[in-house]
């Protein structure tokens, strides 16, 4: 599978990832190489094999619905430079 | 002093021949003296460490010391440490002060260890050479022109240079074992789910597993024992009583069967590597184990399957870095999309970007079945091969890496060749098995690692086989030239 510059632009947008224009081609070449290696998987027939999502095939554990976290809003928001009145600030979204 | 085992250090501390403050200061001084050239430590925790050491000394004086009380260590900078910068080797988290500590860190603190600092690593644990760190490459103490391996390369280089007796690591595709091999130390990744992932910055959640890095299997066992255990804060933590990893060290290994996968000893294996590994296996045989050839027919597909599963999970996990709540934020974004794109574009390095894009690609509409589902199916085949093999053998052995440490810069322009340096280690992560690396000699003066793989939850036996090997050999006691004073 060869990945073109347009594919890189598209997936970078899907991942909301800014990519320098002058690097797009080299990313396309690297990703094509990686996909070429990945496609060795097609050597093996996997018809009827159940996909393995968890190495130990465990199911999600449930817990009782009780409050365990304390309110640490101020501490947790210290890592953001743009906070006001306990809210995170982002550029205007709605006019 | 720097080459003493944890047992010896603990005895000296408890006999009051030495205080934890003195021991901690000794290793802090070694870090200051030697780390300028190695770059294995990102953040030093001197003041808080000496306070922790003073606290440990009180516990020792009260007669309440455990085997790790007062022992200094380093933590990989992927583990959240409350009040201390936790960068994950990335510009994205250069300003991130963790608001809480990882469970593994808390458990080691409760065991009385003293945190000297945080070790360098490949950015977000994505790399096999420690060259992708925002804080610069780590050097291998055996030859500063070569890489220490990755992603836990800072921890491996620091333990190898004896800058700390033990260090934590994480292993998603070989990130404990491969750097342990390159730096001539002992490292173990336990069964998936053994050590809590809470507070360990996520790369690929179904593969990530923390473990211990040390001079010897015995030291690694003491450290892993203290880190392991069920944690309800990690939904994938395994809820079973903790195994005793220490008291079985010293048991005879007579009658054990060691399996050698023929796929790991094929014609493409380097001749000198084969000799070193076979000599190590002969030593284990001389202790009473028998050897059997086995086959893991699908193991050659582990690197391809991994480079679908790991990037897919990484692209989801790293979506949390949006420039809003924590982490790097770009200057003057013109709108929300610009904020996301530029914060992520400027905050992440090249390899992280490649993997996020790779993950977004294989998960995108129309490709899911061909790649993600296919990889998960291949993953089951690989696991089944191991399950079948462990019906016939107790431990599987191979080289840890196809070569010794390579020269810095050699593979940075060729991601696929870099990925292939994990060809012997990745299958273990896909299957969720425990694996370790122990030093077993040198090629061109660079350390060689022997990989030992155990069955699920069989870390105790795995560590004992490594320990028995280390009773017969002294590779693990060697210190690289220039770090011996």
C-alpha cells in the first residue's frame, strides 16, 4: 500500500495534527514503508480467527457506583495556562 | 559500594554501617559526576530525595525496615510523580507537574525507596534507541558513540553506569528488555496486568507493562515484588494474590525444559550472537535443565501486527493532548482547530507523529478490517503459538535483540529498520507473557542480552532461571570502563 501526500494531509487532519508542508512527502514515504512491512500479515489466512483485543481475554471489571474522587479542580487546573473561574479557556467557538 | 546488591545494601543500612542519606548522596554525586556525558536523567530530585532518605533512616532506626527501605532508585519519566515534572520525554509535557503519583511509584515509596530523579526515554516511549527524546539522546556507557536502546534507555544506561542500584522501566514492544541487553543489565517485564498502569502515561494500553531494571535477577525480583499487585484504579490490573518472587530464588532448576524457537535461531541470526546465546543456554543446561527445539510458526508476523495495534492504540491515547487542559499550547491560535493542530504539531516529535498518523490511518473508515481486525487475529495466532509451546517447555530462550547496540544516527532515517531491532521481543507483548533480558557476554566489547520468556504468571520461575544463570556467570557484575571510580 503506497501512501500519497494527499493521504498524509487527510490523516493528519483526522488526527488534528499539524504537519509541516515540506515534511509531507517524507512522511508519505515513511508511512508507505511501514505499511509495506505491515502487509506481510496477509501471508497468513485468518478466516474464522476471533480477533484478540486483550492479551489475557479478560472482560472489563465493574465497580460499585460510589464517589471515590475528591474535588481537586484547582490542583488539576494548575497544568493549564488558560483557566478562568474554574473553566478552561479556548478560542471562541460560537459567534 | 556501587556494585553492591540490594541485599548487601539493605544489610549495611540495617546494621547502621551506612545511612540512607549517605547512600542517596553517594548516588546523587555519581549522577552529577557522570551524567553530563550520558544524559540518562531528565530531572534530578535531590532535595526531596534526601528528605525521603532521612525518613527511611528513621524507619530503619525504629527496626521496621523492609528489603527496600532506604534504597535509592530512579523512575522512568513516564511515571507520574506528584509535584515533580513528568515529561514522558516530550516537549508536549515539558511543563507538566504531575498532580498525583503512579501506583507503581507509590508502592515503591511505601516500600521505603528514595527517588533520586526521573530518567530519559524515547518520546512517549516510542523508539528503540532513545534518540527521539525532546531532552536529547542518551549515550550507552559501554561506548558513548552507540545508543543505549529504548525506550527505557535512560534507566538502562543509569543502572549500567551504576548511577542508581535499580530503576523502573516500561515495555510495550521490548522497551525494558532491548535497552537492558544493549547496556548489559538485567530487566524484566512481567505478565500483562501485574503492575498497575495507573499514572503510567499510556502509549498502547493492551501492550504497556511496567517492570524493573537492575544489575541482577535477584535485585530485579525484589523491585518487581514491591511494584506488583492488584490496583482497582487500573481496569486491566489482574486481580489475583501477588506471587512470591523472591523466596524461590535459589531453587534447583534440575528437570526444567528450556525451549529454543527455531524461528529465533534461523540462518539470518548473526553468528557471534548465536555463539553467545548458545553458550548461555549451555550454562543453564549445566545447572540441570534440558533443551528442546520448539516452533512459533507465526512469530515472524509479530512486528507487522504490532505496527498496527500499537499505533492504533497510541493514536487514541494521545488524542488527550489537545493543548487545553495540560501540556504544550501553541501561541495565539486563531480558532479551536488551529489550537489543536498547532499544539500537537509543535508539541510532538517526528516519530510520535508518524505513529499517530499510522494509527489514524489503520483505524479510518474502510481500512479497519484489512488492518486492525487482521492484526488482532494475527495476534491471537501468535499467542496460541506460545500457549502450545508452553505445553512442552517451562521457559523459552533466545537472543534479546538481533545485534548489540548500534551507532547513534544509524537507523534514525529508516523507521522500519529501527522497528526490526525489536523483532525478538515484540511477540511477548502481543501475547502478554513475562520476559526478561540478562547479560551473557560481549561482541566487539558491547554487551549481549539473553532473552528468557516465561509462561503466564510464572515470573518466579523465570527470575530463578536467570538467577541460577547469574550464579554460574559474572557478566552482570561488570561495570563499563570509565564508570568504575
